[in-house]
């Protein structure tokens, strides 16, 4: 997990927006879920399209990035790594993956840099990184 998620996320210095994008892509990914109505897949595909458009607008308008494709490729690898953890390790559920992302977010954006003074986020103590490393 360290190699697949933690180190690459720290190296990329993902923003809150990008972390939400990654989680939303995982959440709305329905290709592997069997027995869903086609309308459910259509809704999920619509959401992933909207999420991708929002990320594009964020990069172009807020971050003013002209070429964000290398960064996006690295983020897509994080999504694949996250999905492989969900599929490979039966003990790691989406809730646990969310806790890992949350932990990484608070590592990248410590509370003291956001709105001082502020208490440390409870997930940092409830879900130490060692919990997810086997």
C-alpha cells in the first residue's frame, strides 16, 4: 500500500480537489459490479464524465495548468492501484480505503496549515497508517 498509494500521493502533493476526484472516480466506478441495471451504469458514467469535466475546469481555471496530462496519468495510476487493493485484499473495503485517503489528506494538509489552532483530525489517531500495512 505504501508503494501503490502513500508515496505517490505524497510525491504528487495532491490537493484536496484531486483527492476528492480520486475518491469520486473509485466510488462511481461500476464496471466490475455485476447485475446492475443498465440505467445505473448510465448514471455512474454520467457522474464520472461530470467529475472529469470538473477536474479539467479546476486545472485550467484555478490552477492555470496548460499541460496537466502527466499529472492526470499519475493520478489514474493511483486509481488503478486503489482498485487493485480493493480486489486483491478481501479485508480492505471501500471504507478502509477512504480512511487511507483521509489519512494521506491530513498528512499533506496538516490542520495547523489550514485554520490554526485546530485539533488533529480524529482519523489520524483512529486509523494510523500501520493499520493498513500488512
